[in-house]
C-alpha cells in the first residue's frame, strides 16, 4: 500500500530536490492550511497555498539529548491487524547497551502486541470472533454484546459523526463493498459494473441509521458492553440487509493513541508508531528534537511530497484518494466513501492531514474533510479544528458536479 507520509530526522537528512516538481507554469492544484506560513514548506510548484485563519496551537516542545552517543533504534512490526493488509510499526530509540532499556522495550512490545490483538478481536469486520463481525451479522434491532474496546471506539465514532454533521460515518460498509474496496479488492472494470443509483440509495438508508445506534453499559461484578443495532432494513436483490460497520480507519488511530500512552508508560521519549502509513504518533528524535514530516503529493505518481513541516510529541492522521482507487471514463473512484452520497468522494479534496489531538478523532475528521469539499472544509477547520494543524489539497479537475 502506498504510504501518505515520510518521516526523517531534521538534523540528519535533507529532502532531495528530486522529489520536487519543477519547471511547471501555473498552479494545477490548491492547498489550504492553518499551519503558520513560517512553519511549513511547500514542496511542489504545482500547488498554490491559502491560509485558513483561527489556528491557535502552540509551538512544538520536543526533547533531545545533548550527548546522544550510543543511542540506537529498535523496531518491531505487526502485520494483518484489523484488515489483512495493514501493518503497524514501532520505532524506539534509546541506549540499548543498557539491559534495563532492552527489557523495557521487550515489555513495551508485549503490551503493544496484546493491545493490537484486542483491537483485532474487537474491530475486525472479517475476523469471525470479533465484536464488529458479530454486530454486522446480527439481525436488525439486535442487542449485541461487544468488548470494552469496541464500545469505546464506537463512542468515539458516534461523537465524530455528530461533530462532523454526518460527514464521517462508519456505516458505509455496503458502499465500500459495492465499489470493490472490500478485502477482495474486486474493482469494477467499466461503468456498467458500477452499483446502480437505486442500490446506493438503499445503502444510504442503512448508513443514515448510524445516528440511531445505541450503546449500553451494564455495571455489575463485571461490566458488560452492548451495541443495539438499528431496526432499519432494506431489500437489495432479494436479500434483506441491516446496517453494518467498518471501523478500520478510526481503529488505526485508536491504536496509535494507545501506543503513545504505552511509550510513556515504559519511559521512552524518542521514537514513533506508524499504523498503515496514515495513523501515526511521534515522540521526539533523540538527536534532532523535531522530526521533519513529508506528506505525499496525491497527484505525483512518482511519489514526491507536496508539503513538509516539523512534528514532535503529536499524533498525525491522513486520508487521500491516491492509495486505493481506479478510473472509469476519466472519473476517479477511491476507497474513501462520502456518506452524503454513498459513493467514493468526488468533492475535489484529494488529501487531508491533521497533526495534533487524538489520532482516532483525526482519522475520522480527515475522512470527513474529504467528504465536505473545499468550502465546508475550510469553515470546519477554522471553526472546529483551530487547536490542530490541518492541511488539505484540492484538485478542481477531480470534482464531480453532477
């Protein structure tokens, strides 16, 4: 899977000019950000830049070692979490000649492993014993027992649904499948194979029912957690369908948030955790303090960056239409579904990145920004995300007006 981000130590490596488009006349694309002009660098001449007002975040406060001789980085990888193609990576820097540091790292990895196993058991839509699998396969109106993790992530999802006025909605499961972005990646080959307007309108009825999903916690000797499935059903090709969920995106951010806390628990100030290339959390770099973050240009097929900025002690989430997509009749269909239409986002917003705050929330918000389109996104960022650093790109040519 193509990654959205590249992170390098600011004091160690400079980004090569080979990543920059040059010699282009005019600006094909637009970027909008509330990051102060002196805190980022535009990396592509293909983009114009416009400031979004009302950002109120503070300066970065990174740690670094005065004498970092002996510091090295250990890594650990976990594959197949939530969806079979998702990889989580942990990078931790310390003086690992110290046996105590090695022991702390190994114990940290054990806890991250247990955390990811719990998330898989809670949120995977394809793992048969997971909470979300049980929910998805229950009848409409059923009260389904779920894990505490599934309960917590669903609370975050419901809050994000309200906060974004429905532009984030994890109940677009059927549209994801219909456009070929399920685990099989079975893409339509021509317009005749795309789902019909009638079918999508029925799927939209189910996704709109997410507002009615109820969460129940029953206290006792052992607390129990439940999700009550909305009673709405639709008929599609002779089948009765009830609402289903896909929490893979927000689940990655939730894992990043927990990894951040676990790194604190075991006393690691330096390193980062990367889940699927788009949900990340950063500590500091032991030598440079800040990391330099390069965000992938969604319109550069050669893999360049469109912006770079510093990051430390913050989470980061990004969404884009350039990771999983296909083109039919000159129209791009990507894996990010617009809950307002039930179709792949075609608002012209080609990528969105948020730095700061909870990674789980930001995963939902970047998806919502892509669904909102340029004007609503600018208003949303200015009014509701002023405490986070946000940037999104706009490609007018990919915006569908019909």
